[in-house]
């Protein structure tokens, strides 16, 4: 007899029950289920927020035609503003790169690694508040919280224009990172609340690809300011900070008033559609989230090998990202020989490649089904691009092409973020895994600028070779997590076929806030 069968025999638990509006006491144990690991798990009244609305949703139906219309309506009302937010946060983040060729380094008398720390300090701030920010987003209304945060970081970017010395600039960059640390986890939560698992990868790709729109808009604004550099009463790069900062504040106000904190509170849905949203996401085996921090879910997240694969994957993939995000314009001007203003124009194709490439590759998942396979393919392409940039010394055009190929690298991060929405269940576990991943993201981006050493200018050979090595490591980690999800799905299907696990017959168990290990119905989206 297997350990799993022994656990089931010894527990002798009743696994049939139902939820009702009257038994949602967070401390009440309503039933038990046996997890995929053979543990007996209490099913309590401390459920997902969606459970409160699931009972009313049972009285409505959702036809295929209604589902298509509802999805279209959600996309129309949510995606444009989410995309605008992600564009503007990227413009804020990389504003220092454009400023670097607009006189910022000269104005602050930077030397040695001082400019590298302009980039790294942002991610140091991001790192400081990433885990606390994830807990804040669990406890408070997501959309309202992120709206306030966006307004604050827009004000901080405007204040960059008032920094009179290098320490002041570094302090403001650190504060900018602190407040921007909430945007990605908030977008992951919102995407998971509104979209079915099979819809999440493409939607995540769409809003993440708008980093490319941010590149195009940011470079256009910087170019327009740079060609009139001597016509302002203050330095042109300070005007850049003020313009983008004011745009950010405007977006924050729109987020606060436009995006609902929960789908069932959406001002643009009628009462029937609100109930249909709940029906739509039942197949995700998770709902809107739970405001209570659960220690056992934290423990499960920390013991899950995939958590740490994603963590090291983030470090490996984001060392190159941190390097090129901050040194992209400098490479174009110093290494490739373009003028300061021409380097801004030459950076704009990066944005176009990112928008088209990321959305196109995400769209192919509709046919290949496995998003992790698409991520593998794009990581290989990015690795080839990094090799071209680092080693094709005799061909400037090949090196420039390699630089542009880097712009499809976000597919790997898009894949990771969509895995957190679709493949990590239990709200505390989800925010924990997401936070750990983003700590890795910050660490990689913090290290990245430090690989571009001033004495190696203008080629920065060490930095370019490190990008090749990092993407080779990221490729191996991508394969590892793909195999883990695939093999676990096969194991669960085999146990079910052999009768070694039971499917719990608990109505609305999808919204019981069980983790992916506790819910034997759960299957990982590949």
C-alpha cells in the first residue's frame, strides 16, 4: 500500500460537503480533503472572496455566445488602461537611460561606477519593499492601492528635476523603485481575477509588451526634448523627468477611479454579468483572492522547488535586462557610434520588436498549447541575439540585430508571471511565490548595471559576455520547470486513473482557497 493510500485509510475523513452563506466562519472546519501529497487538509470557512458571490452565480447561465461577449467587454474596459500603466511605468524606469545621453552624467559629475548605481539604486528600492508590498496588496483593495502608489511615484519622478547633487538623485531613484514595486504583483492579481487560465498568457503578454510602447513613447519624448536642448531654462533631462512624471500622475488618477477592486464590483457590468464573471473563473480552481495571511501556504511556497527555480530564473534572465535597460542608449552612442539624439531614435525599434514579437509569440500558444515551450524557443532566440551582440565584432549590423533581438526576451518573464496566475493556487502562496520571483528580478536588475564596468568602455566586454552566460542558465531553468509541471500533471492523472486519489465532491471547492498541492483537481497549465 502506498503512503498516499495509508494516509487516506488512517484519516477516515468525510470529503463530501457544501458551502453556504451561513457557514463561512473563517474558524469553522467544514470538511476535509486529502491533498496530492497524502496530507489531510481542513476545508474551512476562510475562503476565497469569490465564494461569497458563487451562491448567487448559480442562478444564472453562461452560454458560449455570452462568454465571448463578456470577455470582449472585459478586454475593452480593462486592457487599454492596464497597457497604458505598464507603458508609463517602463518610461519612468528607463528615463535615466535617455537622460544619460542628455547631459545627466555630466551634470552630476559622474565617474567610475556612479552611473551604474543610478540603475541599480532603483532595483535596490524595489527589492526593499517587494515582499511588504505584496502583503499590502493582499490586505487592501488592489486597484485603489495601486492608483495611489502610481500617483506617488509620478510625483517622485517629477522631483528628480529638483535633485541638486548625486546623492539626492540616488535617493530619489531608490524611492522610485520602492513605490514601483507594487505594479507587477498588482497586475498579476488583476489578471488572475478577471481571466480564465487559458486566457491569461495572451493578456499578460499584451500588457507586458506595452513596455515596448513605453520605449517608443519615451524615446520620442526624449528625442523631441534633446533636439531643443538649449531652449529650456533648466536642463533638458530635468524637463524629461517632469513630463513623464506628470503623465504618470494622470494615469494613477485614472487607475484609481476606473479599475474595480473586484469583478463583482465593476461599474461597467450589469448584475447578471457580475455573476457570470464568477462562473467564468471557476475552471481556474481559484477565485479573486483571500485577505487573510495563511502560514501553511507560506510554508508550502517556500518548500516548493518551482518557487526557487523561478527565483534563479529571474536572476539569470534579468542581469542582462538590468544591463541593457540602463546602458542601451550608451551602447548605441559609445559602442555603435551614433550621436546622442540618433541613439534615441535607434532605440525605438526595440519597442516595436517587443510589442510585435511578444504578442505574436503569445498568440501562437493558441496553436501549440504549451506556453513554456514558446518561452523556451524565444529564450533560444534571445541567446543567439546576445551571442551576435557579444561576438560578431566584424559586423556592426549583426551586432545591432542582436541588440534588437533582445527585445523578445520578456516572453520568459511573461511566461513566469502567467504561471503565477494560472499555476499557483492559494492566495497567500500566490503572492509569496510572486514576491520571491520579483526579489530575484530585482536582484538580477540590480547586478546587471554593475557588469558594465567603466574601464571596459566603450565595448563593455565583460557585460556582454555575462549576458550570454546568463541566458544559457535561464534556458536550462526554463526546461527544468517545464519538465516539473509536465511530470506532475502525468503523476496526478495516473493516481486518479489507478483510484489512488479521490475527487472531493464539495460544491464550489474552487473557491475554498486551497493551494495547487492541496487541490487534487488542479492541473498545471504548460
